């Protein structure tokens, strides 16, 4: 069994080395020609801008350069796991050719792309070719030892070995074996070096910033949509609940005013009815306020608010809190309603007989985990409650992770970066 395992590992490594060599050879043979062509076209097009021709051709050529760079980014990730971020500035779709040309020429990422073309046809060519040389060059040494030396002219060198007879041919084969061993160990790493060189040139250092702006834009939109939906819910609840009851109370009081002298008994009945309506309206208003911002959360903090939430659940829930202070009110509110949604899901869908909630703060991170021994299978999907929780947390750079294999248990972990007072 051990021999088979070792053999499988050797074959896998040999395949990886051969793939690195072939891929490097393809890059070395194909991409420099494309880079030279793109460089020449870019230079000519930019030079023609003063006479107007370049205004039309430059945007198309620079966009083609971007496509070539994107191909290299994709290959870097697929072949070697090297991520090369891009940070292109948006160009208006309906902009004039001059505006597009100016925008592209002022884009630092486009400038990096053009610089990369020059690097790719020089240092990039060498680093891409090295894995292929290490893998395939040894076979020339083996061929020399097998008799190729007889047909080679005087003065032939294999590496640093002058080949003049069978003995020196065997020395060439020995050198080839050493190179092949080095290829077996270093060829994939050399291809990774090529892509790291590509990343060093193409990465403007703004990729993370661009991704950050994109995430913030999405979370801001989600926050606005959520706030609008919440306002509509409050308006609907007030209109259908407390407002209707208060209108009915006003009508009852008007009737009571007219009946005080004519029918005191009926007036007393209406007064009792108005009193009950006032109690119900007050209860609905309290529920509405609790849905907006629970008083216990404002007064006692997140830990006690979650404990109060757990007490209202029909499932036994154990809450562990280790919070030495309080977070900002918006963070506490987001965390509270996120926990509330997760607990609601656990009660409604998981079929759990017990739930555990843990809240603690470590190294600037509020971490909340909710665990149940229900049926499992929870996923973050579009339209699900967990997707809403993820959007709510994303507003504060928070993250949501769900582990829920079929059959359970389910663990939902939430993290929000924040400081405690």
C-alpha cells in the first residue's frame, strides 16, 4: 500500500512538472509576440493622437491590451493560484472618443498594462521559458550519451561540458540528470515566479481599495433598501394597528360625550371599551418600538437583550456573554436583530430541542455564534433570512459563516469589527 501511495505521489508530481514546462513553453512562444504587437500598436496609436486618428484607435487598442492582461490574470489564478487584482477606472459608456482616450490614458492600471507588455517580452519571456528548459534540456544530454555526439561537430558543448567522445558524452548525460532532478523540484515554482513577476507589474496596489469601494457601494444600497422597507413596515403597522385604534377611541369618546346626559349606562360601556382600546394601542406601540430598538438593548446592552430574547423562545436557549463593555448603538442594534433572525430560523426551520448562543469580544472583533442540534441544511441563499443577516452585518464590515451539514448540528457565526466602550 505504501509503494502504491508513493508511486501515485511521484506520478502526480511528474504530471505537475510536465504541465509547468508545457505551460511555460506556451507562454514563452505565444505571449511575447502578442505583447510586441500590442506595444507597437499602442505606441503608433498614441503617436497619431495629435492628428486625430489616434483618438479613434487608442481606446480600442488599450481595451485590447486590457483583455490580454486579463487573460494573464486568469491563467495566473488557474495555473498557479496567483491572484492579480485589477483596478480599472470606469469609463462612461456613451462618452466621446476623446473623453474615452483621455480617461484610459490617465488610468494608472492601463499604464501598468502597457508597462507589463514591455516586461513580458523580456524578463517575462525568460521566467516563462525556464521551466521548459529545465524539463526538456536534460533529454538532449541523454541523446548525446546515446550516440548523438558522433554526428555533432567538434566544439560542441552541453552546458559547461565539452563533448568530444563517449566519456564526455556520459558526463553530459550526468549533467542532464542533475538538471532533471532540479526541474522535478523547481519547475512549478519557477512558473509561479513568472506569474509573481506579472503581479508585481500589473498590481497597482489599488485592487483591494476598488473591491472595498464595491462592497461599500453594495452594502450602502442594501442599507438604504432595508431602511426604506423598515419605514414602510412601521408606517403599515401604525396605520393598521395603533392609528386605527386611536381613531376608534376618538369616535367612541365623541359618542360618550353625547350620551353622558341621555344614556349614562351606555356611556360607561363605551368608556370601558375606549379604555381597553387604549391599552391595546399602547401595547401595539410598545411592540412597534421594541421592533425598532428594544428598550432593554438601549438600557442594558447587547448581552442582556439577547438573554431577554432567549427567554421568549419556546426552545430552551443557553446564552453565554463575555463582553467587558458596550459597542456603538448601531452595531449593537445590527447584532441584536441578526441574532434574533438566526434564532427565529432555528426555532421555525431547524426543529432543534436546544440552542446555544455565545457572545464575546476579542482583538477588536465582536463574535457571536448560535448553535443548534436541529436537522441542518441551512444555506445562505437569495431571499433567505440568512442572506438578510449577511447584508445587515455587511453594512458594518461584518461577516457571516454557516456550517450546517445535513442532519445537523448547525453553527452560525457572526463577526463584526468594533471597539467596546
